[in-house]
C-alpha cells in the first residue's frame, strides 16, 4: 500500500525488539522490527530482516518523510557482543533511513522521554511502563498494541515519532 500525504513522520526504536511507527495525517501504523533467524558461527541468531524493513520504509519514499531514530549508547554492564549487535542494528536502520530521505534525525532517549513522558519516571521499569501508557493515550485505537511489557518497543517508536512531529520537522 502506497500512502502519499504531505507530512509523514516515522519513529524508529532500532533494536531487534524495536518497532517502526508511522504517523501520516490521521493515520498511525506500527510495524514490529522485522527479524529472521540466521546461523552465525554455528549459533542461531536473531537479526533484522533488511529486505522487509526496506519494504516497510519504501512505502513512504514519495512523501519525503521525517525519520527519527532513537540513538542509544552502550549501557553500564552491557556485554561487548550485545553492544556490537545493537550498533549493527542501529547502522542498518540509519542506512535505510538515509536511503529514503534526507530528513533523518537522531534523538536520544533522554531527549524524547523528557518531552513525551514529562520526567515522571525514575527508573528503567517505570519508563517502560509510562511509555506504554502514554502511547495508549496518544493512539487509543491502537491501545492493544501496547498492553504487554514486551510492547515497549512499539510504544517507544510511536513516542519518538510524536516527539519528532512536534519538535523537529525538517
């Protein structure tokens, strides 16, 4: 399905369990980050399904969307392998976004959360819960997509898109 509206904002939580949120006029759509299983050095690993992610994003190519990507850095006690995998996922998302549009912005979690969550959460668990609750308020018709704890990637993607739409149209 091709949508050609004048103002589209896409928010992306780039992790393997992340998501893509598209806001186009009165239309909001959430895609889970497409993944597939792949054997790497004899071990099965979950990786981003690059062709499918490109397909999702290319639907909006003609509209010159603004794409906001969450820029996350390594966390304390995060392993080297996990940090590398996240960096790889971020690079894939960033490359595809730049192939789609020149309106790509990076936004740190602290920046979008300060605006969208209004500083009401103090720790990671509270932030994830508040993120899902805020997404349910913003898009009540999609509320079921944010019910489970593991749906925080969907909620974050939507809030990143809302943040970009309200604060950083290029």
